[in-house]
C-alpha cells in the first residue's frame, strides 16, 4: 500500500524481513534516500535494524521512518535514531508523501551542514562553526568556566617544503585525530583555525597547568622522525567574564610570545603578559609622532684603535635614545 502511494515519486526496493533489509541497506547505502521500516519483522526486528544502522557511520546518515501502531514505540525509536513515524492505519497519501519528502530534505540539509561545518582533512570544525557553537555553549551554560588553547605547528611551511605536501597533510590529520580524542574525553570543541593552527575550547580545569604539559608531551610523541615541534598557548579561565573570542585572543598572545626555535614549548596567558603587550603596542603607535617631534636623539660612542703607540679615534657606534614624554 505504501509503495503504491510513493511509486510515482520514488524508486522503491522491498525487503521481506529485517536481515534482507539490513543487507540491502548496506549494499545500497550510497543510493538510498530513505528507509521505511516496520518494527515487527521476522529474522531481525525493526529496533535491531535501527541499532545496527545507527552504529555504522555510513548508514547513520540515511533517514528512517518507522511504521507503528504503538505510541510507546515512538520514544524508543527516536532514541535509536528514527526521523519520523507513519502510524497504522495509514494516513491519506498526500500526508504520507509530505512526511517522506520532509524527512529526505531534512537529512540532505543535515549532510550539507555537516560537510561544510567540518574541515575535510582533520574532521574538526571550521573556525566559523567552531565560534558559533562555542558561543551557543556559553549561552546555554552561563556559569561554566571555559579554557582556551591554541596549538601551532612550528615552521610548518618548511616541513612541507622538506618532506612534501602529503607528509604535511599527515601531520595535520594525526594532530586532528589526537585533538578530537582529547575533546571527546574532556568535553568541549576543537577546530582547525588555519593551515597549521588548532583551537581547543574545553571546560575549565583547575589543574590545567599540570594537565596541559602531559597532553603536549603526548602530542610530541606522535612524531618521532622527522620531529615536529609545537607551540601551545593557553588561557585558563579565572572567572573574569571574558567572552570566547577574548579568551582565544589571550591564548594566541601566549602562543605568539613563545620561541619559534626547534623545540616544543607552551605558555599561559597572564596579566603581566597582557600589560607588556599593551606597552609594546603603545610604543609602536607613538613612533610616528616621536619622529615628527624629534624625540629621538643620536649619540656617538667613540671607538679607538689602540694597536699603535698612541690610540687614535677611528670610528664610532651610533646610539639612538628616545626621550619619550611619558615613559
């Protein structure tokens, strides 16, 4: 009956029991737009088929409409991943067609969102979706303190030049997988911010200064030959009420102040670091005015040649002093 209602809109395949259905679904997983599933079937019942479909990443994306006359079955079916229900006895054909069409459209939209929100290489969020979901997380958990961590692959452009693009991609994939596992076990979100930089947003840990070095050491051990070096900057939330972007500004500042030499290193944001950065920025902004107002003075330090009988002046080192009106 359902087939007759839908045959003018879709190509339909039938299965006489749960085992055949599951086998067909696995074989045709890239072609199927929807599965209409009866809960009461021989061999395998509908619940088992739902569970097995949901456990497989490649069949999980296929929307399932469950056929049932039992209201109690709806909750369990939803928990197992069902998208919608068609009740028995069946509704008018127009309603059935609308339900089927709506479920397929929702699933296709979800796939498009999933493919655009995640970085293809690492499987982590793109930066835009990362900040969007992070802000939602903050809004829904106003009292939850969150730590921000920035992980940068040191001299990544040289790694690609020396060992090739494929090896560079392997480095990013390996880091992405490890970061994903860390987030899964600790909660939070992660993204690939740009070509060689990752952001991690995790619930605050009071012992982050002890935990982070252990995690960095674990990441460091992933690459033995050639050795890959990381720079990691962290902001440990102190309850000051900074928003997500401000926390990552702090973590980036801590990361940017680290050495770019051939070593893995990490640093934590501090008020002193912030004040030093503000001071440096203030001086940079003051330089044009200082030049115009002739605040820079040149002093010459004499250099003498003392090899002969009598020392004589032969050159000088130029020294610039800045007579700043405030500092």
